[in-house]
C-alpha cells in the first residue's frame, strides 16, 4: 500500500519510481519502473489509478498502476511537478524528448 503522504504528491508532471513485485515462474522479485506521471484517475476511490510513462530503447512504455494494489511495495517521488496546467498530459506522447524537457521539466 502507498502512504497517504506520498499519494498526495502523485500528480501529473511528477517524476517517480515505482517498486513492484514481479512474479517469474515460481520466484518473485522486486522491479522498478521510473517515469513521468501523465494521468491520475478517480481520486482516492478503491479503483483509482495513475499512469506512468517512460521511453525505453526509443519506444514509449506506459504502465497503469492501481493505487490500492498489493503488488506495489514502494513509491519514491523523484521530482514534484513544477508548472503543469493540465490534468492529463496525453500530449506528451507526441513530443520529442527535448520538447518534453522544456514543457514539463
């Protein structure tokens, strides 16, 4: 479970690292996914989610995490959003990395 103090900081434009349990066969390990939060949906309801986006090997990868997921072990906030004027940052999908740094970073 994610702490309430950290949940308040998960907003569009924030950069964070999510540590999650990954099951491979009969073994389980903790993997991390670092990226930019592009959306937060349904507030703090039981079905609330947040979407994290990162470019890996030239391909954009997005993961949608349920807030109440038992698979999430930890969330670290790397940077808080500075100047974001939108609730959903879906336009980031079409930006180059240079333009993205200018807009969000």
